[in-house]
C-alpha cells in the first residue's frame, strides 16, 4: 500500500490504531484514490485490503450510486471541502446496505490538501424506518380522504327539506354542495375543486350532478347565475 501522498501525516502506527476503531474508516489521496481502509471496513465487505485500494472499492458500490459519488468527490477535490453521501455498499453476505459515507480534507502544515479521511456508517435501519413511516403516512392520508368522501355521501343522503323551511332553494343544499357551488361559481375546474376539498374528481362530479338536479339547472352558467342571485358569491366575479 502506497502512502507517499500523505507522508508523515499518516504513519503505520496510526493505521494500526485505526484498526481498533469499531467503525468503517477510509483514507484517500488528494485525487480521491483509496489508499487505506481499516479492519472494520474489511470485515464489513469481506474483502482484502488490495481489493479496496485505488478505485477497487467502487466494485462494491451499487452501480446506481457511482455517478453521484464521482460528482461529489470531484467537487470536494476542486473546492477542498467536506462531503457526505448516502450510498449502497455490498456487504460480505452479498446484500447491499445503505451507508452514510462522510469525509473531510487532510491539510498539511502549509494548508495544502494531501488527501481525505472519512467514515462510513450503516444507516439501512434508519432508512427502512423512514420508508415505513412514509408508507404509513400515505395510507393514513388515503383513509382520511375516503372518510371525507363517506361523510359527504352520508350528508347528502340524510339531507331533507324540513317543515317550514325557507323558500330559498339554497336551503335545500347541504353545506358541502353549497361549498362546491361556491367554487364552481368562482370559476374553479372540477379537478381544482377536488384538490382544494381533498376529495376525488368523481365525488365533485356527483355533487355537481345533484346540484343541477335539485335546482333544475342544466349547465355551469346557470349554476353561476343562481349562486350570484342567492348571494353565495359576489356579482362582480
């Protein structure tokens, strides 16, 4: 293993000390070529040291992550700056694990970058937990949307004219129908109404059909005129 680029800054004694660290540590030259990995790294990958040197370790990285790594290390070399990347590395059992690979420049006494040192942390469990949380959140949003639609349907089915109700036809509409009528009169399209009310397009279309039937109106222009006449929207819309 050649350590000429790092010289006295990275001695054999330091290498032996790093082998005792229970974390995956790596050292690269000023151009990003690997020149050392510690024992924890070798135990994780099940490979020999020579397999990791230079760009050999890239054969253990997931192919889909290689481009991001090359772009990141090139920027770090150009700007002499720290970096971190989540990427997949093949474990000794052949399975890919998500690692957070972080590194920072090694500077000489004169302030020149003579290499990089970094650490890899296995974050697969955390990523799986976040993915499960995202899936659960999506499921809950779907359930909530279905509940909103169910409430809307039940509301319509239970609505009847009460004895002595006002003569205005608007009194025969459910709150949801008045809400949709208001948005129709303001010029919102069916899909826009569905997004704003967090219901499906089919639900909005169903409400619009019920509105036309109850009010004996057969087009959107008629619904708009009705909304203005009953004061549901301002006449200057």
